[in-house]
C-alpha cells in the first residue's frame, strides 16, 4: 500500500512538472514569435492540441495572452491568432552599478515606459538601501496605462549574490555585506522581488532582447570598472556550485599572477578592465615622462589616443586585446557557447577591439568564436529583469543540460 502511495505521489509530481514545462515552452515561443496560432504552437513544440488549448486558456485567464481579432489563413481553414499581452503588465528593473543606480519600468516586450537614475552613496550601506527604495517608489508612482499590473521587481547587484536566498553577500561599492535585499524590498513594496548578480542579469537581457536573442547558449562578457561574465544555458542562468560561475576577472593571465591574493580586483581585471587600462596608462606615462594631462586621463581617453596613433596608448590597447583574447579563448573552450556578447563600458571601443581579438584567436581554437557587441548597452541588466520576473511569476521551468 505504501509503495502504491509513493508511485501515485511520484506520478502526480511528474505530471505537475510536465504541465509547467509545457506552459513554459508555450509562453517562450509566444514571446518570441507572437502572434501565433494554437495549431502552430502544437506543431512546433510537439505538444498535443488539447494540452495547448488548456494551457492557452490558463494564460488568457491570467491576462498574459490575448486573442487577436484577425485570423491567419494559408488557403485552408482560418486559424485564430494569439499574442503576448505585453502592455497589460510591467516590470521594474534596477541595475545598482558601482557609482550610480539606474531603474526602469518596462512592459513585457521590453518597451521602456519610464526610467530614473540616482548616484549611490560612497559605501554608506544604510543610505544606499534608502536610495534604492526611493528609486523604486519613484518608478512605481510613474503614470502608467490604466489597469497595467506590475509583475515584480528585478534587481541587478554589483557583487556576490545568493540568488535563491536573495542575499547580497558582498558589494563593496555599496557597503553591503550579507544583506537580505529581497526580503527588505518585498516587505516594503509587497511585490515579488528577485535579486541577481548584475552581469548575470545582463546576460539574460541579451538573451531576451539583445544581440544574442534566442541563442541556445551565450556568455555576456562585461568589461568596465571590472570584468565579469554571465552564462545562460538553455534560457537559464548558470551560477555554479559557489554562485561564482563567470567570475572571469579572477583568471590568472600568466604564471606571474599565481601565489598572490586578490581582494578587490582579480588578476585579469586589474590589467584589462577600464580600471586596469587606466592604471597601466598612468604607469607608462610616469615611467616615460610623457606630457599627458593625468587629471583628465580615463580609460576612454586612452582608447581615443590609440585611435589617433599615439604609440604609448596603442601599446596598452594591444596588451588589452591580448588579455581579452585569452579570456574569450578560455570561455570558448570550456563552455563552447553559441554567442559571446561583449558588453560594459569598454564595449564602446569595440571598433578597435573585436577584429583584433578575433584575429588573434583565428586557428587557435577548435571551433570559431561568434563575438558580437551588445546592442542594449547600459540597459542590458534591466532588460534581464523582465525575463527574470516573467520566469519567476509564471511558473517557468527549464531542464538544465549540465
């Protein structure tokens, strides 16, 4: 009798998982191909028509999809078309950044309805929490379409984040350590909240709306103040056992980096990030006694000097290309993603980075690298918030391949 009860329970669990999988794949395809007919959903996803119709009825009841007045016909019987009800719902997305906080209200198609930006405090933990709350409140109070529902709040945090718990374990630029941010925000705003590492969220944004839209797998490599990467496999963020998958800024670029401790910046990002480029430029200028204004020097001005043919700057950028080629090679041979997206502030200098990187990798790797530049820019993480909240509020599930 006990064995029979266990089998019944297992069968019920499997049936529930299958229903959620079917629902997720239908919603995914509709988001990508809307408008679409029920029969096309059934054919493309290999799901029976009765199951498709049952799930579509659920989604319409939840106001996530709607039926169009127009019909599709290809010479046979006309078929009704359905579409994602994107404008009926909104998501608040935040990218907390290192020095400023950026937030948006956007619909499910990624159309930004409102946005705001506030500078963060200099590592004052309590003050930064209050700045986050003020920004969210400002976005909530932004006039929206009548009846539009806020599905939730997605937050990209610049630090080590425990996603399942919604805890930021360490974000030095904001002064946060072991901060239960999700709990704090849910209690204050009474909305679903998800907290994720900002680079992971940017990767999800690139998958949903950006340069890697619909890719089966991708890595978003962000090069700015530091260097990090977000990994998306089968639509889901891969975080790793210690929640630190993608922390490529800590890769040792040479044996000389071994046996040392790196507290704030990793070995690679101390050389190849925007911060690293600036530090190396200052060193070269000092060593050679060059007449360069150090007060106005930035990573961007170093890239501009390289474009203008300044030899010292070209040397630094050539070394930066070498370092970035090494990290892209490591990503490629370990994960073999369909697409690698270059994002972050340094991606604005992609014109003098991408082709030299690909040139250095030609013939070196077992498979070619598809390296593209982000077309979302600083909005990548807030676009990822839409994907994350849509997933977590609509029972989305996916089967991980590794």
